[in-house]
């Protein structure tokens, strides 16, 4: 599992004030991609070509409004946020996934998602392959450890095919 969403009762740490208070700057200058992804989201230098897929879905400031809003609704557990109801439903239905197999690849240098979040995913799934700790990977782990992640996915898929044949 390469995606690491937060849990309602175990929110991510506070984000830098730039995200919370300077949303207009963030929207106009595509700070999420140009600042966060490009500078702190990976351990390697991201070229223009590397960043283009992150820019493409959000070409205009209006398209980036959701990214500017995201940090303000990440607090988790606050009934006043428009995403609260869907977060409650998502968390309440996680037990449905308990018996499903899961592959966990984990970025050890991620500044947002910590060991407690990993422990929670390990609790959610009874049949976990991993976690495969990626010691040099940050938040955008697919950019820092693509070959390792792809190897784990391919091996895991092949094992599942044999089990569920």
C-alpha cells in the first residue's frame, strides 16, 4: 500500500503556517508542487519533467483551490469541516478491509506520516506483507524508491495470483 491517508482520530502533524495562512500565495504560485513536492517531498532533485505530472491536473489558480483548502480540513475530528461526515464513514468501514491482503511500503523519512500511522495500518489489516521500510524515501516515496516499490508490488501480485488461483 503506497497511499497513506490520515485517520480521523490520529491526524497528521500541524502543517507549516504557509499552508494555513498564506493560501493565496500557495494557490497563485502552485506552492504545493513547486515548494512541497519539489523541495521537501523527495530526497532527490526533481526536474521540470519530474514535476510536470504533478502540475498537470492543476494548471490554474482556480484548479489549486482544493490544495489550498486541504491543510485547513486535515485537523481531523472536527464536526464543522465539510469532510467530517465522509471521514467518519471511511473510518467506520475500515474493518471491512481487515481480512484483505495488504502490501505496505513505508517511507522512513516522511515528515508527515510517522510510525504511529504505520502501526495503525498494520492494525487495520490482518494479512500484511511488510512493512517494507524505504530508509531513504520521503513523502512522495514513489519518486525516491520506485524500483523497490515496483519489485514489491510485482512479487506480491505474483504471490496473490498463486494463492487465489
